[in-house]
C-alpha cells in the first residue's frame, strides 16, 4: 500500500527499510488504546512486543519518569546514584537472584549473559581457553547483534552479515534428546526461550524446561532463560519458567521492565556467576541510569500491586476460548499461555492484520502466517469481548 500520510511519506523517504510497519501513524496512547493522526482509536493487541504490559502511559510510571527527569537523568557508572541500589534490591526480590547487572536493550542483556556464561566456563568450570560452547534452539530470537545473529536459524536474519561468531550449537526446540546429545565437556550454557515469541508463540512440550534444567545440572551447564518477552506476567506467571517450577541459573530481562517508556534490561543471577566480572570487563554508559531505574522500580511496583500475572492467567484463558471459537478454514491453530497468544493461519497473515487495523484492532504478523495477540495486561474482559468480536468480523 502506497503511503498517503505525510508522516509515512517522510519516514519512507529518510528511513532505512529494515521494518515493514502497518500503514498507521500513532499520535497518542492511553491504557490499551492508541489514537492515530486522524483521531481514530484502536485496541493495541501488540503492546510493543510485550514492552507495554502495564499499558500505555501508565500514570504511576509516567509520574516516576517526569519526577526523575527533573532531578538527574544520567550519571554514568563512574558514580553512584540514589536509585540503583533500590532497583537492584527490587529486581533481586522478584527473581530470587542475588546479583543484578543492568543494561538497556534486550539484545545487550543477551550479550551480557553470553559473556558471563563464557567467563564462568573458563574460570570456574575449567573449559580450555576459547573452547566454550553454548547451545541454542532452532527458531530462536534473542536480538539482532552479530553474535546473536550468528546462531539464528532464520535465513533473513543472517543473509550477508557474516562472518559470524563461533561457539554455538543449534538444536531443535523442545527436544530433550537433542539437548542431551549436544552437551559436551566444553558446553558452558544452554540459552532458551521458555516460550518462543517471535517464532509465533511456540510452547515446548510439557516437562521440557524441567528436563532441560535437570540435564544442565547433571553436566554443570548453566541454563539461561530469555524472558525478555515472556517475563513479568505475560504468560500468566511471573516468569514463563514458572509454568514448570523451573528456576534457571540466569534470567535475561527487558521490555516490560522499562514500563513501555524507557529501555531497561538486566541479567539476574547469583553472585557465583556474575562475580566473574570485575571493573572494566563489561559496562554500559546508560545501563542502570537514574531515569531508567526510577521507571523500572515504578514498573515493578505496578506489576506487583496490580496483580498483572493473575490478570494475564485468567483473561488469557478467557481470550483463548473466544479466539478458538471462531470457525474459519484459514485458521490452523490458536495457542498460547496467559495473554501471549498466537493464531497460526494456513495463508499469509498480513492481509488479516491490515483488515484488523481497518476494523480498529492493531496486531502484527510474525513468521508470515501467524498473528500474535499480546494486549496490555490491564485489559478487561469487556475489552477482550470487543477485541474478539473484531477478530471474528475480520474472518467473516
């Protein structure tokens, strides 16, 4: 569709073409709704890829942002500031981990986890220098840096970006036998998404996470859980690992941690893992900055006090039933946990996403044939009824 909006025309003229957004220009947002430049209102069913679990412009989070912006925004890590310890303490309590390393984006947190796992392997497990291996899964999405792209199984993420970082083994997702066979004396870690989000809300077989943890324990391999999309209640549990009562060695967190208003990410692990870093070995000018910490503290308070994981569990089951009740030959499967839902089609999903936009509901296709539904966790049952009615209409 050729852009007709001047904002789209300008973006298309000056911007690199690494995204293919729907033809809509959002001008304002509140709660579960966004409004475009023409004044039309939409239900947001994407939540900025789960960064907006608390909804758009949550008053408490915005207040924290504004108040901190008037005090101090950035100190660098050359100095202490009065929010960093509180941020560490609160995230430590939520994760049950004794040490936190803050970054900004999810990809930075993944890179941090990989560096920690390699150092741990050399300094504590005794793997020979430069021989550490990290096992990952087909269909993974952990970011777009060169190292992360190195172990992607998607051709479009890798094409003409080589040479790539060595040291990774890719195995089928959800296959414990493949994991066991891939583990060697040089295996440092297993990096896994408890539910694969970008692949289309792919849920592993029951017992996969607990079985993987058991294998990792048997072989002194660190289990790194990428909960950037699935954490903070998105799947109906605090973390998606909680569906199998699994506590990984390391949580990789981001997106909703920043409340949808500021990029905040972190790695959470115990001291025996993160103490492999010493001053100068890793860092970030903006990681752990005062503004980000203030926002993240408010975001975690909202998550706890508004019971978002319970809401996600109850409303997710309800919305799944509504979506599964839509009869249409193009629908292959509807799956999900909590308000993290994928509708897999037998045809490309883009045209349906465009039709849903025209009807007042925003979502985005992933892997061509899957529509991802991930609304803010503050959504109500009445609003889910409205959303389901729109989806039903789009398939009529």
